[in-house]
C-alpha cells in the first residue's frame, strides 16, 4: 500500500459561493424533487421552501435537518454551504 504525503497537495480553490437558498434549490433540483413534493415529505409549507430558496427567510437548524433527511444530504450541506475547514497550524 502506498503512503500519501498530504503536504504536497494544494487546497482546491473556491470559484463560487452559494447562499443557503441556492444550496437548497440546487440540491432539490439535482434530486428531481418539486417544492410541492418536498413540502409534503418534510411538513414544511411550500411557500416557506420557496422563501428559503430565494433567501427571503433563513433555513434554520430544524428546517435544515428535515430538508437534509428528505434530500439525502447532511443538514450542514444546506445550513453551511460555504464552510471550509480551517487551515492546519
């Protein structure tokens, strides 16, 4: 088995940032789920999902958990779409 020296890797550059709403919309669309179907699955009203996707209201932790389960992603993907691990010291 080959040992990999991680110090030789260059951290990937971020070329775009996403809002929480954009992360939700992109994830939902990639899964092929309508807002109405997502509302039925999560119990979150469709107008609220629309408002989250257009960044008129914040997603919140409770909603991120429900939406994450329904979309098959970790809630952090929706709540913290631009999070990057801190650089090691």
